[in-house]
C-alpha cells in the first residue's frame, strides 16, 4: 500500500495536521491511491456550512476548579482541564473500575456520555448529536462482525480506543474542506463555492477517475445556473465527516459497505450523523498502513503511533530530516490525544511509537509546553 500526494492544484497546508483539503498527504487504501485527507490551514473567515443540522444545546460539564487551556477557542472545542499547578485531588474523576463488558455497543455510550461527547466533538464543524453517534456504533457493530469498533471486553481497553479515536476527530475537526461557503435552496439542495473558484466548469481535485482510480463516476462539475459562482455539492467528493472522508474511490467503498448510494449523494455524509460516523468507523477499522495495520488494530496492540501511521503516515510518520513543520503538526495530534485521554480517564497513554521522530516530538513538546494537555495528563497520573 502506498500513499500518493494530493493533487498539486490544492492549496498547501502550513501547520495544521489532519484536515479536509489540499496538499496534506494522508492514508489511503490502494497502492496507487492519492491522499484520503485533503487539507488546508484553518481560517478565521471560515463560514460554517449552513446546510448542516444544528445542535442547539449541550450538557454542561462540571467545571469546578477548572480552567480552559485552549488558546484558540474559535478553532478548538471547549475542553476543560486543570492547570498543572492546581490542586488535583478532588477535581479529576478517579480512574474507572475495570469491568468485563458483555454489551459492547450500548456500553460505549455509558463511557462516552453526552457531556463527554460534546466536550470532544466540536459543534462548530461537526453538528452531529450524541444520539447519532450511539446509533452509529450500534448499527456498525451489528452489521460488521469482523470489524467491530470500541468492542474490547475490558472497559479500560475500550477507553483507550475511544481516546485515540476522538483525538483524531479533534484534530480533523479543525480542518477546512475545499468548500468554505455553502448555499441551500428551497428544496434542500446544497451548493458550495470551492476555494479560489472563479466560475465555469470545475474539476474536482478529489475525483479519482481523473487520477486513474476506480470510484464514483465524476468529472468536471458545471457552475450552477441558479447560484453563479457555486457548484452543486453532491457533484464533489471533498472531505466530510469526523475523519474527513474524501476521494471518489473512498465514497464508492463506503457506499458499498453501507448500502447507500453515496456516489450520487456524497453530501449525506455531512448531513446525516449516522452516515458521517459510519464513514469514520470505516476509516478506523478498514484502512491500513504500509505495515498492514488499521488504526483499530494498532490500539489493540497498544500503539498510538500506529494509528497515525494508518491514518496519515507520510506526514505524521515523517522520515528523514526532523523539521519544524513536522513538529508543529504532530504536536497538535499529540495534544488532542492527551485531551481525550484526560477526558476519558485513561490509566496510561498508549505507546508513542511506530512513527519516526514521534517520541522525540512528544518529549520535546512536554518539556517546552507546546502540548500542555500532555503535561497536565502526566501531572494527574503522578498524583493517582
């Protein structure tokens, strides 16, 4: 299996890891497939897709003696953590008692209750509900016996997989797809304005047919006659969902898994939470790294680095010269994982391994303070 660079027509991402546009190469499932995650740098002028369902209220987590460590709330979900020098004795929940889990799918949503869910899923970019997540887990595990998700028999092992998964969701949520503006007509049809689009026929950079790959039928998309400067969203295969499913060949594969015609309606991944989560579960349990490991298998083997290798190996598992850009990108990944680890009360972190320079970045960001959530997590563990 190989990773192929995204099309050169995409904008280049400068520092944000997993995202939904352009030149950020990512994991793929074919020896000749291009990147699954198109990427670009988040912008303060991003317009929230108006067609996504809106969640109007969220359970409020207990914030007693806690403070928000997020430095950019407009780009990050609000997640509550103690400062390193705060009193920790009564503010962190105790580590959970290990239990044998005989009802795996339903038990997942006892671990990730609504309060925890909404602290880990940023509503600005992923307007999916807790109920949709729970229903998606139940449906996925009922229909995919060999690739069940969050299905370990021990509760703490489930927590480990959930933390790794939601760490990736947090990072991906700060990405921006190629479409940054949307219009919905009176019939509910969605139109998007691609980045730097000036009108006329638009060549979707995520149409795998143009790259010589099998996939949903696609080609130049015409400009809308009703909304000049916009393209019908269902003609494009840009990143959607919690882990930014993209490329027409990936939409074809997940369509076959779900039994839903996503080739003609790819926007269902954004519009319907259960389909959005299912796309992320497919990525997590089915897409493999060059070592033949999925993210789910990597977690079962105790490796967090293996999840990076499976999902976005060329950037997150960079080889060769250790660069400042790489450090910034992977530090965000690590910090998001530590946030999820604290929120889900992990007894320890998975091994920071499997990727060249990953452990070095982890040690450096802790000592420099550039991954504060990881320092906070370790301070908590020292007081357990």
